[in-house]
C-alpha cells in the first residue's frame, strides 16, 4: 500500500508523537509499504528522505516547535491517509481523503484539553470546551480512530465520538536497546560518577509544566537519602528552572538534549522509573522504561492502567506525595522485589509493545479499511 502520514510536528523535533509516528513508519516500510510523511519544515534541517514532504512553517511559541502551514504542490497517489493530529495538517489530510475518496485514519495521541493552559487570553474553561467540541467533530469525520489505551477510548466516547475506535499502543524499538543492559548501566554510572551501591530514580521525557516534574523533586526531598540519585533526562520549557533546582540539591543529575534513539540506552542507568504526568494517552516512555527492565512508580491516571500492571511491574499510586514516596521507598529498600518487577516489566514490554507487532496490527486495520472502501 501507499500510505500518507500527516503530522503537525516531526523530526528533528522530539516528542512522544514524533517518535511514535517515526517508529510506525519505519516498521510499516519493513513490511513493504510506502509511507509518505507530510510534516513542517525546521530551520537548518536538510531533508534527505524523498518520501518526507515538508510544509512551510512558522515559530510556534513553544521551544523548537513549529506551526505547520499545510500547503502542498502535488499529492502522490495513496490508498489511505493517516492523520496524527486533528489541527493544521489534520485538516488538510481530511480534505485530501475526501477529495481522493480514500479512507482517513486518525490517531488520538494527546489529551488536548489538558493543555488548555497554553491558550493565553482565553479562559481555561472556554478553551477546554472549544477543544473538546473541535476534537469530537474531527474524530467523527474519520473512518477509523486509533487510541493508544482503553482510557483514551473511553474519553473519546464521553466526547460522543461515534466512529469505530481501535486500541493500539505506540510501539517500542526493542531491537535498539543495548545488548547488555547491565554493562551499559555500569558504563553510564561511571560516566556520570554515580557510586555502584546507590539506587537511581529516573525520569525521561519532555521537561514541561504538564509533566508535573516538580512533584518528583518534592518526593526526592521527602526521601532524604544519600544512597539514592534522581536523574532527569529530557528538555523543554522548564530546562533553566529545573537545572537551577538540581544544582541546589545533592544527588540530582539533569541530562538535556538527548536525541532518539540515544535515549534508549540511557534508561539502563536507572533502577526505578518515576512518572508524575497526568496528561498521557499511553505514556510511551513508560513502555520504553519497562523494555529496559525498570519497574515503574507513577501517579494514577486512567490511561496508564494499560501500561503499568500495578503490583506486578510497578505501582500506580493515588495523587498523594506521601503515598508516591512510600512506594518508591519500598522498591528502594527491597532489591528482591525490584528485581522481580524488573523481569515482569521487561517481559510485558517485549510482548505487548514491540514495534514490529504493533505495525502488523496497524497493517491489518489498514487492509480492512482499504478493502471496505473498494481499494486494492
């Protein structure tokens, strides 16, 4: 099949959405499909892939993010269009799908209503209502909606999205993980001068308000242990603030500007993965951390129930600083429990989130949509 992805952000911009789409495209290509990717242009980036077509773009008001101006001169012949955003590029995707009479698939990657604080000059309640109304209308204009978790599907149903919704998680490139996680851990701990007999708590992801990272700092302060390190891997709008904070506290390391797939090896430095975001549709970094053998302690959010099996490969904890810290402390103090959960986490991630299996599932959905529309 010839398939077109329409993106409002893509590499070199790094995010869970761009990683997810890139990994899916790569694995669909391995299955023999041709994937065209329509995405914003980025200053200084030179495109080398002829199947990645860049839109004009302007600065988006968020560090390194660009607002797409979705204008294309020529559209290749495609059997199906897959929109990874409902906004600028998604609108063009819908228009072309209707014009060409090909199926439109929409992947719901983000709880946009939880980002309403970025809508300046608009009351938060009004922004949420407007976003929810728009999202419902867009999703109901697709032939199929893909949600990464049961919670995401329920959210869409509450918005009265009536189109078919299939649950397919984002895939993890498990083949890019280090061959020896233990050797990589030793090398990384030596690089960052972390003593062998310490426990490392790790967060990886965007460093922004909605990720609730100050909560992790508070929990770390509450632990108050010299034998524990906290490592924050990522970058974003809060870089400067968190860097200042990390310099004031002992045993905190802040690693910025880590490119993908380089970040996959950095998970090996940790013993426990911490996650305090409440805005995820799946939490791709959780799947990556589990594939690296890290048990997870996360604040409870419905979307994460499909990613963390609480009590088996980690803990989903109510929104309590004391409760969160207690569960982290339990794993720190019980190496046998930590190892048991580590093995369970890795086995589950390799079974459910491996990118080739996810791509095969998507391929099956594509085939059914194309056949239903009378194509191929």
